[in-house]
C-alpha cells in the first residue's frame, strides 16, 4: 500500500473535484451539447486561432461512352475560431478536511461555480444568432411564435441542402416554448398521440416539424418594446465550439492542477493555498472560442 503523504492527498482532493465537476457542467449546458465540438483539446493559450476545415462543394460528372473524368479542384474552406474567452469561477474552503469527511459538502461549493461557467458559454453561443445571415429570418419580432414560422425555417434548411440524416435543433426562450406546447395540433393526444400527452403532462415539446426543441434562459432579446426574441434553428455543423487545454502551473509554485474532459469539452481545476485567508482556493477555468461554421445551416426564428 502506498504511503499517504500531504502531496498525494492534495492531488487526490483535486482529482475528486475534477471527477464531480464535468458532469455537473454538462448537465447545465443546452447549446454546448448541440453544437460541433469535434476539436481535440490540445494545449493552447488565449488569443490562438483554430482553423476548422469545411468540406468543399463538388459536382457529379456524367461520363458518356468513350468519355473521360473531369478533374475538379475544390477549395477546402476554413472557418477561423479565435480562442478569445477565458472564463473562471473561484471559491475558497477554509477547512479542506471537512470536504474529505463529507464529500457532498464539495457540491455545495462546486455547483454554483460550474453553473456560472455554463451560463457564460450558453450566452456566448446564443449570441451568434446575428451571424446567420444567409437565410432570411422567419417569424415576427414581438409576436408569438407560429407553426408556419417553424415550417418555413425547416424549409430553409432543406433548401440549404442540410443532410436529411443531420438532426435539426430549435432553441427558444421560455415564452416561445410555452406557446409551442399550447399549439393544439401538437399538444393533444388525439392529434399526435403520446407526443401530445407528454406536452400536456410532462411539459416537454419534444419534436416539431423535424426540429428537436429546447428552451434556454439565455436566448438573446433585442430592441425596445415590443422586444424581439432571437430564437435559432440550426444543425450541429452550423456552430463550432472549440475548447483548448490550459497549461499546468509550474511545479513548485504551490498550485495543483487536474483536467476534467469529456466529449471534447474540458476544463482545468486548480487548487492553491491562500495565506491571506488561510484557506484553500479552488479555481475552475475554461479557454474556448465559438463561431459560425456554416452560415446557411442556421436560421433566425423571431418572436
């Protein structure tokens, strides 16, 4: 059995925090779980630029008898995402021994910090609505969202040649979500079966017009009364979220770091001693960038 020392005990504490941190964060994300995150969490620094390749458009050539192939020279496009957002949430625990004795106590400190980071990421991703300019916005600002607007949004994505196998998402605010689950054709058992029953009993919309519907408290609102709510309809490849590892602190500087990673989403957890307050400080931080990858794969849905 290895000897218990203050060094490996401190490392164990940080690992305990890391193990609990990421599931709690992912559980508070809506947009962060829907967008494209297929980028390796390599080490990087704030301000770095990540080039995200976008597949080129190619055409099919009908070869007649005796004909030859037509070589195409497609241009591989890149969407550049700058790692311009470094967010952190820190808290102090005066008596760290209590955390070891009562692990649930750590959740009382950790969860508010993770919720704060999740809210920041959520708001930043939803602020990209204005960059969806390839498709004409649907719906009317200040008015209730309608079935016709959702139908038009789905048609726009179809005309943009979104693959039929790609899931389509509609993220709306609480008011629009409430309106959707009161549309009679989608909220009655006699018209849509179990889906209508879930809308009435569970309060979940589920799926409408080939969109998986989600609600978020951070959908952006603009203008004076009547305020325009900028909901968005999109597919996964419309938006990219790039998360990069931050380097560990230098050895011997009094800080211990661990990484918590899942599904190309990761964060760094730091523990350090604060002599001014005689407490252990925990810092959870994330370096990320966001951007629109395919402009025509997203539609503004106003209400």
